[in-house]
C-alpha cells in the first residue's frame, strides 16, 4: 500500500481528501476506544477499499478525538477528581483519595511517556517496521488470548475506590504495550485492569481515566510534529474534519463498550480481535493485503 511523507512523517491522509478521511474518522473513533486495535482497522479498511494508508501521523493525531470523547463522557468523574484534589491540596490532606488517585495517574503515565519519546522516530516514520501487517496481526491475537485469560481466571469484584498505587503502575506499564501497533491502548489497559480483579465496567472506567494524560500528550505531540513538518492548510483542514467526526464516533464507542461490559463480558472483543488478527495474517501471506 502506498504511503505519503511530509518531511519524514507518514501523512497519507492528506491525499485521501475530505470524504475518505471522514469515513476513516468514523472507523478510527470507534476502534480507538474499543479494545480491538484502531491501527489494525486503519490498515484493513483502506486496503479493502483500495485507498491509500492514512499513515501513522493520522492515527496519532486522532488521539485528540479520543481525548475529547473521554473528557466529555467522564466529565463528572474528571471534575470530581480535579475539585477534590485541589481541595485536598488546600487542606494539605495528602491522604485524600482523590488527590492520591490523581497523583497515581501522573506516576502511571511516566512509563509510556518515556517509551514514547524513545521510540517516536520508529513509530511514526514512513515505512515503520512496527506498522507491518504481521506485527499488527500477531499483536491482535496475543491480546485476544490475554483478554480471554482475564475473563477466565479473574473474579471481577473490585471497585475503583479500592485501587492502589501498585494497581495504577501495573496498568501504566501495560499501557506501554499500546505503542506496538495492534495492541490497542484500550485493550492493554483494560486487560491489565481486569487482571486486577476490577469489575468489568470499573476496569473500563479506570482504563479511560488513567489513559487521559497519555492520550493528550500523544495527540498534542503529533500536532506539533505536523506543524514542524509544515503541513499545508489543506492538510490541516482534512485532519480537522477527521478529528470532528472521530470525536463523535468515539463518544458513541465509549457508551457501547460500557453497555457491553455491564451486560455481557469482554468475550465479544476476544473473538473479534482473534478474527481480525487471523484475517491480517492470512491476508498478508496470501497477498490479499499489503
């Protein structure tokens, strides 16, 4: 599949135009926050439609759409944590749970922040070896297996108000896996939270709240990289449309994920991830996908 570069950045989305980017924005928004790998879908969908790969810069910038969706959906939680932690600081009550939780989220963001900086040139460069279909396919299958184990062997009884710094750091280190295309940020953090015996809907909530700083930093960093690469006005307008569409679809994805986890389990995502992984590997080695 052809790629496009702007000063070393993979910017295939620019040549796709508004309608195709809007369509991919829907796909990106839905898959970004579900544990099914947005990167896998950003390779499969364009390939099946005969479109150019939108590029890793598009996927990275779309983090801001995920950020907007998570902040709007969990606004009450975020406001409560912000107000509570500020109030605790004023009272110098450093044992307050909201203050400690906010600090834990900050500490848990350090691993992916460091790893992201170290791997930034490899992750988003044109022709990145990590963005190949075999890597994405194997990642999907491995994560499907881990998610299945979390469903089989964990009791899912803990609630968010019982999490500790150790829990936050475990999920934070798991988040580093999201740098590997196909793993999925939501998939890695949700799976880790389920292994900690959190209730399914609480695990998803923990996953989203803990991922907020990393999502924001990744998106803003990519915007800065695109600015430094002198992306033209047309490119910015195409990206903006994609962000708007992806934000709306990501909000719907959060709602859907929580309903599925509350009423059923993570098994639908286990099956779906496994199928996607097999399709990618078979398609690549059979020559259907390139």
